[in-house]
C-alpha cells in the first residue's frame, strides 16, 4: 500500500507543472488584446476634407497606429507618404472603385506602391453595378485580372462587403458567387462586421468555409434598432469574433462609423473600446 501511495503521489506531483502550465495558457489566451488598432478614414472624412495633416495627427494622438484611406483629398502620394512617416502611422490598405480598376489600373497600383499600401480594396459597388448575378460574374472576372496585376507588383487585393452582397439575388448570395468565382489566392475579403450582421448572415460560417480569407475587417457596432453605433455602444460581440481571428485570418482591424455626429469623438470612443477589448 505504501508503494502504491508513493507512486500515486509521484504521479500527482509530476502532473502539477502540466496542470499549472495549462491553466496559465488558458489565462493568457483569455487576456488577449489587439496589439494595433486602425481606422477607416471615411469615418473622419469631414475633417480630412478640411485638414488632412491635422486629422491624421489627431488620430495618431488618440492612439491609432494604422489608417485605411478612402480618397487622398488632393494630396499626392509623396505627400501622403511623408505625412504617414512623420506621424509613425502605417496604411496597409486603401479603398478604390470599379472604374479605376478598369480604366487606370497601372496608375492605381503605382499610387499604392508609392504610399506603401499592402492591399488595394474594392470598397463599393454602385447600385447600377449590382442588378444581377451576371454583374457579379463580370466583377469576378475583372477582380481576377486586376488582382493578378496587383500580385505581380507585390500588392494584394481585397473586396469590402456591405449588406447587399448577402441578400439573395436570382437564388444565390452574390458574396457566395464572388468567393466561388475568384481565385482565393488573389481575392481576399475585408469583412465589414456591421454589414454582415445587419444582413443576418453568420460570419463564423464564412470563417469555417473560407478560413484565412479575411485578413482585414471593419469594426463597426450596431445599436438595438439596427443603426450604426460607436464600438462598445452597440450589441455586436467583437470579443467572440476576434477570438476567431486565426480561423478568419484577421490581421488588420479598422474602426469605422459612417454617420458620426462628431467624427473625432466617435473615433476616440471606438478606439478606447477596441483597445481595451479582452478576448
């Protein structure tokens, strides 16, 4: 009995470090925070239209480390790059639309390279550009061609969703068609977490079906009535979404709000909520 008790005691002692390490790993995993927070500059477009340098400086002072452009407000690529360097900001991506992709792809790519973007993102489809699945088939063909040119230049391409891509059209979700008809090594997705929730689609189902295809996301909250809200003032469970970052592929997280009453205050409120989020 003594020998059996001794062996039992030794086994228990040998398991203690393993259990302790396991508990420590769980504790560490439960206390993750984002190491950098970005903002889509459409949020502060009213200020950008008046004072680009001052707006970027204010965002850097709030604590943002990354910015995503949606227009350069008559500033040259060299001027934008100098501003970013001076403020210690990175700009991994910028939005564009279909027409520049079709008509001036070389200029679009050269501008992105000059500023230092990693991604060019198709940010919006005009209503007349999305009336049928055939429209989306044509877009997929354009995307594959343009994204191939991006890859040849050392850039990447992504598509940013709204809610309409998840509304069935001719019996199919346009987002599903785009994901199926584009090369997954060429087209990534910048997932807008407000719009996919607004559409009633399940982001986790998309993560499971298309793992790693979502390197960028827009962090935008939703109030009870479905309206946009500052992050933390709505009901979207960002902690659960961020906990799936490895599956989704998230690397860049951009705060955004389309309709803020005070854009800089909204940016500050959302930064505080996102930077303190534990997941």
